[in-house]
C-alpha cells in the first residue's frame, strides 16, 4: 500500500474540500445536490435528511461501496453527477488521483 505523508494528506484534503465547496455551492444555488455516500443506508439517509433540514437544499443520495463509488466517479469524469462524496476511505480516494 502506498504511504502518504502528513503534508500530502493535508494538501489533498484542502484541495478536495475547496473543490467540493465550489461544486456544492453551484449545486445548492440550483436547489439540489447529489450525494454519493459510503456509510450504511440508515446513516446515509440520516446524513441526507439532516443536510436538507439544516440548509433547505434538496438532496438525492446514493449509498455506494468504495469500489462502486470510485468506478462511478471515473465513469462520470467528463460529466460529474455527484456534488459530494463522503465516507469513502483514503486508500480508495487515492486511486482517483491518477
């Protein structure tokens, strides 16, 4: 397994958070966001409902395994559908770097 330094990890998280916020802001302005979520369905539903309740922005969520999420994001590379990816482990996220 590839080793990630603290500096690399921090850089990836900051870059990802910044990019995610821009995408979420645009999606929220349209009144709807799409969430790809890794936690079990009960938790994923609670996350989506909590976000809607707190922000008033409608959500669509898909509960995906790490492999499903990574494959879907790769397939959507030229036309991303997700506004947020959450709950996928770092090793899986690192495969998206390439």
